[in-house]
C-alpha cells in the first residue's frame, strides 16, 4: 500500500491511497471544516465519503509529466512509466498550479 498527501494551496486536503483494490482518495475532516477551501478538482468535489477508482483518478494522472520529462524521470529514478502512483509520488511535489503531492 502506498499513500500520498494531497495539498491544495499549501493546506493538507486529503490522502490518496493505492492498495490491491485500486485507488482511494479521502478529504481530511479538518480540511472540510475550514471555510472557503477548494476541492482538489471539479471531478473530486468536497465530501466526507471517500472516492474510489480501479485506476488512478484522471485528475492525478494528468499531473504526471509526459514526453522528455517522463523519460528523464524513468532514467534517473528508474521508475517504470506504467507505475502511475510511483511517478505521481516522485514528480508531483511541486506541480504547476496549487496542487502538490507528498509521500506519506
């Protein structure tokens, strides 16, 4: 099982988990209780119940580098390009925009 903390605008929003059943994302209760917080994406709206997907959620998959940057990641860190969670955890600590992913 692998996990990553999902941060929105430098606030811990929730935890993304990969296990043998797929992927789960759950917002932190503390985050949901704050005023004027943003959802991770429009496809992952604010809610107490966890989200589930057999494949990595498209929003998170879209954060992973492509092309030559993916090639550099593969060569330098020896991460298989098909290991989407591994790539997300290794390369998305400082993404474009207000989202970041940190290994837990």
